[in-house]
C-alpha cells in the first residue's frame, strides 16, 4: 500500500473520507452529506413536467427528462465528491485513493472523477459501508488485509 492514501466510503447521501495510517488503521478526516438524496421524488419537485406540442396535428404531451429528481440528486452528489477529491489531490493531501461505494453511486462517481483522480484509484468495492466503524471496514477491504 502506498503512503499518503485515502479511502472514500460513500453512498448516495453520505461520504466519509479516511486517511489510511497503517495497514490496520483508518483515521476519519472528513464527512460530506447530501440530505437531498434521501428525499422522495415528490419532495424534490415543485410542479408537474412541462407540456409540449407535436409539430404536426397540435397534440399535447407531457415533457420528461428521462431521469428522476432523486437520480439527479445522486449525480449532483457524485460531482460534488469528484470536485472535492480533485481539489484535495491538487493540494497534495493524498497520492493514492481507494473507493468503497454503493453500486449506484460508484457508477456515477466513475463518470464524475477527473482523469487525474481516476489514474490514482488503486481499488474499488461496490458496497455501502458508511454504517460501519473503521475497524469493521478493515475486515471488508481486501487491500487492507
């Protein structure tokens, strides 16, 4: 394991950042929350989608953007995490990154990471471990064994 490594443990509404001190020691250095991701779709929208007209015939239909408001919030949080990691990397706070995230967030996070950050990701685990304490996390991380 490389020196100056971080572990990001996240789901769609909570991210915990740990510094990997030793092979068996994690120190939590930051917590980021996105409570909007916990809301229901109906709580995230203020009104119905807009209405549109067909170009021929004058028929009307509802407009939809293809994603739910909740999915939009997941993406907003993934982008926020991507920017946080980029800024911290530029400030030389870490050199190596491990990620353990819920499958949904992990996919969005991969899309949101700057290429310089993607290059230093040493391992990914598609599992939500935000509810575990650091000692329990170590037991679920093969690269910490």
